[in-house]
C-alpha cells in the first residue's frame, strides 16, 4: 500500500470521528419543561458537560491528526506492521465519540459516573498508547523505511514527547474512582498542553 493511500484512509477515519463529536450537542426543545421554566440560556448552560467534553475530545483528535501527519510524513513506505498498528490507532480514535458522549451524559449523575470517567480516560490512554506504538515501530524497528535518516537523539525526543502523555492519562483514568471531574480536567489539561507550540518540538 502506498503512503498516500494510508494517509487518505487515516484522514477519512479521523475526520469522521471528529465530526461525530458535534452530534452529541443537542438543541434544547422549546417545549421542554427546562426551557419553559428557566429559559433557553439556562437550558444551554445546563449542558456544559457536553460542551466541555466536546472541546477536550475535539482538541485531542485534532492534535493527533497533526502529529499523525508528521509521523506518516517521515516514512518513505509503510509495511504491513505499520498498517496494522495504524489500524489499532484509528480504532481507538473512532471510539472517542462514544466515550465522549458517555462522559458528558454521566458526569453529573449519582450512578455510573465513575465507570463513564474510567472509560473516557481509558479511551485517551488507549489512543496515546497506540500512537506511541506506531511511532516507536517506525522510528526504531523500521528505521530503514524512513524517508530521511534521523539521529538517535531526534528519535528519542519524538518518542519521549509521546510517552509524556501516557502517565497523566493513566492518572486521569485511575482518579475516576475519586472524581470524574478530575478525569476530564486532566484530559483537558493534556489537550491544552499539546496544543501549545512548545509541545510540538518543531515536528510539524
């Protein structure tokens, strides 16, 4: 399979996943009790978990898309293992809309919120782990497939930057038993960090 076809397929899956996120942002019904009793502004404000989860997931998928472009751009030609690992990465990305909807729905509930938060944090952890796995395979095990030779120091820098996200995602998932707000707050903070130019390491 050509590198161009790999990128096109990956872009399609990521585009669908990031678009599905907005479908969870529903419009309050004009005839609903909440709108009639308190007004549209109150009803919209009451939906803040959906907005917060949407922004967190949208930023994260967007950042993964940018980094995925850089990762595939280093390749001269993918092999079967790279294609397989990339499929696992895309599978984890495609699951994020479900995890996001689950988190937004149960964040303020008195039951199920812990499991919802654990699934949400776990989805981000799975995606981050899959991304590091693809990167490690391309940079170390199949370095002969790189388009341009890369120094050991540069390869370590790229992998280290990816590994940096695994620990906080693990913590976010573990803290779901304490508070789902901590889980989504940490995930948002990670997305905010990786959105900063300093986190790109000049890789894009």
